[in-house]
């Protein structure tokens, strides 16, 4: 269950639909968001391929994934926690799928779940998948945990999904796009007849446990903060009061284990370390990538690997409960934040929590050597050192305050260029911190004031993603804010498409990719052709057009809906320099043929 080397889940794999199914809608939540990571979500959901680096590195695959997913993905994140990506115009196509959640009283939106509805392409059978994770939608490489449940529709109504339905209602109220709000409402209305299963005989029951979404959804309702005999807590972040509360709930002759990050130990006391045995990953594991790197270029992609899983395994008599999800062992997590946990009831003859700990530490192996244990026990309190972290937290708080001020923006046009006027309410924003704002799409930055103007912008630079830079002394922090922006011309999306589909050959390759039955194979064929021409960029010149005609003929006979997708692209681009007239005539012929076949 918890062998770090064997029991692994791939993020793309747990999103990917089963063979023969297509994604109907996917609702996800995360605390922090990396827009570059999010580009991989449509590839997994709509291409049903492995999260192959060939797909992730191909602009045509990304563009088609974004087009397919535009009305089917809704992702909610904490306001002010979108990381700044590398410049790429395609991020503008994510604007209608990302929703920032801003809570009152400095509380955080922290759940990490997916609820996905798939439909069988042939039988129209429905499949629902619920995923709870501890991982944000970022490229972070820390140790996380996830559980996947799948369910099918039955005539019998169940109350078991009521907390999940209420969570969807909470999200629905924070959706700023009418079409997504309608889809989420419809999904919630379907759940009373969906029966989820764990597909593991030892997990005999489960409970959905959202926190902070309304009356009754609090830590008391979870059952975690009750007396126990044995307890394992894995949490990257701690509050002394919460750890102490769990420590005091132990019964006589209990066994307790805490696994956390080394940086969190100063939140505890020496007495707590003695009473509640605490372990951290060894530095050789945390810094492992740096240790094996042999080049300066590789160093740029190095990330530390530390604990990020949130897991509570609790035993009382013969009852074993596993809690897994987003809630840290901290005061804010269990007292106000919006979180999501899943409780699993575990039943196996002779089971003990010590067996889980042995798996984590590698002690279940016959040839166990303590030197290979990735964890080490912390027996003495280290010296605290939070000066730099404190400044970063001030900057983070300033950006969140800016997000909570309810900014709004409006676009105006003058002689082919555009200006964006943004209005803030800066009454509760720390004036000692300098902040500037600029569009993610480009243009110059401006100092944030109650009324801030960004001018001299091109159509392609317009969007709802803005880069905010906060500075205090020598410290700085950048985040993306999504600000509702009125007046963005409707043709902006077409300009984004044209940054990739920029000529006739690129368009024809896009169509080949769209018509293919095997997206990865089509991509590899295009890359092979690119290699023959000696091109290192996606110029797409010299493609063999008979392949295109063959695929269009197959589509007319077997998949006429793909021809309708081509029509969407043609209408979007609306450019004869990109869509050759002879192709338009040929496409019309195939489309008419497909209609005759259908009739």
C-alpha cells in the first residue's frame, strides 16, 4: 500500500479515460496552480494517451487539447496562487477553465480533488471517477498520495454522495462562466444515483469529508479527533496546537508516529518530540536530484523532494480508518480552510499500523538495512530560521489581499492598439509593499493604484491573466491573478490559434493530427517527417498531402463528427492564406459525402 518504490500513481494515468470512453466533464480543485502543468490535463483527458513527452512538447497537440477541453474542464484554485509560467500565447485559452476562489477571514481554499464524468462512445454507458490527492496541479516532485474511486449509475438513490454534492454546489456558486455553472449543476444532480466503489476488498467503506463549505462540515464531523490506540500522521506542515490535540487523544499504551518536513520541527517542543515520535526524510533524499546531477544545465530543472502527503491512519480496537486528502495537521486546515478528505475504513485480519510504517521505512524487506531507510527520527529540537520565509509570507499575504479587493478590468481600443483599465480597492492592502502589474500576454508593467492603466497593447497581449510582482527590500514574489476583463475582442482566440497554425502547411498537419485514430502515432509520423527535412522547429513544410486525403476519406465513412471539428477550425481561422481554397473545396466534398452516408 505504501511502498514508495512500487505503489506509485501517475497523475496523467489516473485522469485518462478507460478504453472506449471520452471525457464529458472534469471538475478539479487545487491550492496552487501551474498553468504549464495544466496544459497536460487535456492531453490525458481527451487523447487517452500516456502523458508522453512527445505530446507535451508538441504545440499542435496542446492546441487541439485546449480546443477539445474548452467547455469541459473547470478548475478551481486559491486566489493569488497561480504561478507565473514561461511566456506562451496559448495560456489565454485556459481563461474560461480557471476560477480563483477567494475566502473571507484570511482562510484558504486548499482541496485537491477531481470529479470526472466519462461516457462510452458506443454504448453511452456512464462512468464517474472521484480522485482525492494531496498534490497540487504543479510540477512539484514531493512525495504525495492519491486515492481513486469509480462509480456507475444505478436506479437506487444513495445519500453517501451528499457531502460531494454539497461541495459541488459550493464550487458552482463560485463559477463565473454560465456554461460551466450549468454543467457543474447538472453533474451534481446526477450524483444521487452514482454508486462509487474502492475496488479493494480491504477498504470496506468510505466517506466524503469536505471541510469549511458550510454548516456541519467541520473537524468534529470527520471523527478523526477522537480517542485512539494507534495513530500515524503524515503532514508536511504543522501547528503545535493541532499536534498536541492529537497527542492528548491517545489511550493507554498507544503508539504514535509523526512524519513531517524538517523545517516544521521548530513548531513543536522537546516534550512533544519525546511523546510523539517524529520522522523526516533524510537530506540525501530531499536533495537527491542535486546529488546525482552532473551538468549545470540539469541543475536548472532540479527540485527538492520532500513530504507533501496528508495522511492519517488511526486504530481503535478493531477499527482502522485511513484519512487522505488535502488537510495538513494544522490549525487553519481543520478550523476554517476549505479542504477535502476521504475516510476509508480498512479491514484485514491481523492488520497493524506498524505494518504501514514498516513499508514506508523499508523494514518489510528481508534484506532491510537501516541505511536504506529514507526517513530518520528527530530526537532534538533544531534552531529555528524563518527570516526569509517571513518576508515571503508578507509578500504572499499582500498579493492575496489584492486578490480579495475584487479587481475588475475593462478594455478600450484606439487606432488598432488597446488599453486596459483596472480598478482595485487598496484600503486593506499593505502600502509598505511595492506592487506592479502587467498582462501575462505582454506589454509593460505599471505600479498598482486604485485605478491602473496598461496601454499600447496588441490584440494578442490581451487576456484575463495578469502578473503581479510584490517587492519588499531585496525580496520579491510574482503570482498570476485572474481578473474579470470586459471588452476583449472575440477574435483574440483566433489570433492565439494563428501563432501556431500560421501557414498552409501547419494547417494541413493540424488536420491530419485531428483526423488520426492514434494521436501519438500521428505525432511521431510528423516528427519523423520533420527529422527528414532537418528542421528543428515546427515549420511543417513539405508534408505528404495524400495522407491527409486518406484520413479525410476514413473520417467521412467512420467518424463524420471529425469533419465537423475541421469546420470549427476553418471558421475560427477565417483566413485564406492559412486555409487553402482547394482544401476548402475538397473538405466540402467529403462533408457532403458523409451526410449522404449518414442518411
